[in-house]
C-alpha cells in the first residue's frame, strides 16, 4: 500500500515538474524544475529496486550535468522573447506530434496482443547479486565502445558550452594576463607634489 502511494506521489510530482520545464518563462526556473524531475525519477528507480541507477541519476545528472547546464543558461544571455516568437507558428505541429506519441503509448500499454510476458522474461536472481557489478560487466565488455563514445560526446558538449560562453560580446570584461604581468609602476602610479599649507 505504501509503495503504491509513493509511486503515485512521485509520478504526479514528475509530471508537474515536466510541465514546469516546458512552461516556465525563466530558463533558470526550467532548469530547477528539471532537477526536481530527476530527483523524482530517481525515487521511481528506487521503487523498482534499481538502486545503482537511482544514485547515478542523482550524482551524474543532478550533481554534474545540471550544474553545467545552469552555468551555461546563466552565462549565455539567452533572448527569451526572440526564441518565443515562432512558438505559435509551430504549436499545432507540436501538438499533433504529442498526440501521436500519446496514442502510440496507449496502444502499446492497453492492446492485449502486445502485452509482454514479464514473468517469462525474468530469471531467478540470487540474493547476493549486485546491480552495480552486473551493469559494470555489461558496460565494460559488450558495450565498451558505445560507452566510450558517449563519454567523448559529453566532453565535446562541455567544450562547446565553454566556447559559446567565451564568444565576443559587447560590454564583456575579459582578463588579459600578459598585459597585467607586463605593467610598469609608471603606467599605474602618478606622484603629485602638493604644496604644504601654512598654519596662521
């Protein structure tokens, strides 16, 4: 009973946070809603017994990817008004695609001929089995090259984000290290001779 209550609570929070990501007017608020969505997704993974995936979702996505995303959003100076100009033009197409995806999901879930035999797909697992060890064996043996490719893509994304933030913009203060090192005392300091006042 408690698991069902937690499932519906996490699901409702996840749906609300997902809507907040899309509908929030501020980009930083959207990112914070996405953090909440990741936390609730982690709670759902815990309910399913996938503890490793739950902690990875919190540590990697919330702890690393979302922090980087927040820095990029705050440093890029995104013109929100200009981005929203074409929203109404593409809204009908987006709504049509969303309805098609919802219809496909409903068809797969409720159509009797497509239901999977979950009991036949599962196998007996020992009580001492570790999710982390099983995932590690699969990642670093069968999927070693795709795993490394994903790491390279994430590195490229980080480099691209840094490159975007370092572009030339007006009124941008940049630090010139060579000019600071080569500075001389005469360039920065001016000695002024002030006549002393005579007391009456």
